[in-house]
C-alpha cells in the first residue's frame, strides 16, 4: 500500500517546473523561462527579515542543512544529492508555503519558485 | 459451621478481596503506562517531526495542544501550517494521549513544554550553561541529551549531556 501510494504520488523535479510554468501561464505572466542564476541569488539573499533560504539549507544545497532555530538536521535539498526532493507536489507546495512565509513574509511567486528549482536542479 | 471454619472462610475472602484490589491497581498502572507511551501516529510523526523531534502528546495538557494547533501558521515564529485533514487527525491524537492537566500544567500564558511544571522540576539540577552549549542550542532540542528522544524514550540511562 505504501509502495503504491508513493508510486501514485511520484513525480520529478521537471514535473514541478511544469506546474510552476502552468501557474505563470494561468496568471497571464510573461514566460521568460526559469533562471538558475536568479534562483541562486534569491536563495542566498535575505528578503527584509532575518532568514534566507540558506540560513537552514546552507549555501551548498548538495550538503545537509540544519534548522536555524532548533538545530535539527535537514537532508540535502538538491535533487542530485537527495532523489526524494521535488517528487511530491503536495510536499513541494507545503514547504514553499511555509518557508516563503518565514523568509519573505509572503508566498513566493511561480517565477521565484521556478528559478530556485532551476538552480537546485543545476547543482551536480 | 464452627468458629475455625468461619474464620478460614473469612481469611480466604480477605485474600480474594486483596488479590482483586491488587489486580485493579495493576490494571490502573498499566493504563497510566499506556497513556505515557502513546502509539506512534504517522501524520504526527511526519508533520510534527520535521523541524524538531515530534514531541510526545503526554508532555502537554489537551488545552495547550488545542492552543498550539489553532495557531500553527504562527508557530513560535515560523509557519508550520498543515493541511486540514492532517491537522484534524493530529489534534485528535494529541488530545487523546495528552498529559494530565495537573502534572503538565503550563506556566500562565505559556505554550512551551519547557514551561511546564514537571519539565522545570525534572531539569532543575541542570546548570543554565548547558542549555547554551552549541550542541544543545535550546531546551527544545531534547535529543541533544536524551539520545533516544526520537524514539520517545526519555529514560535516565539514555541521557548523555554533551560537553
């Protein structure tokens, strides 16, 4: 059952990119593609408050991170280092929602999410 | 029936009553025990265990769990919101196995396990510097000293205080 459920939910990072692209299209936003370079800058920058994405995930997403407050170990974020990442749409949406609220005080746009994922997918 | 026989029956009855009372006490203890070690719950472990260890339900009273679950989007400074289906199941689990209101009473306006009467009492011999060790970082980090906290085991024999 667990295996079936995980197979049913299985997806790839590219599937998530496709969803972000669809989101942009639905919102009538310009489709200029996703940029790993923009994603990297976004990932390492603070956005008006204390934390950046790298505060917990470190500036090397191929390595394990550590929660900035609780010090709990966080498995690597880059799919090359952790094949489970970005395979389940609900999990991806949950963490972007929570973490964007923590880091930016708002939800991320589809463009921002796509750029960040593009960056993470570029890491080998 | 002579007096000796009557006394013997009385003695046997006394024994049986004593035995029954003993069994009732044992059963009561076993129930208290089962309350202490709640069976693991998948959504609880997944959702409550991603940023910190999944704190066992018996560490806080039901009322405090309700308050925590009602403001997950502002959970001690972070957004820890979960989908409504998981939230309902987690709430039911936390409340079902919650701690006794008296023992786990939280200080006024407190929501933290570290602000409960029993926590303060259990840790009153800990020098304050221990909490600030880099390997500990905060009192919320049970596993820094309770090496088997992740498995819900807080027994004294498994405590290793980092230097």
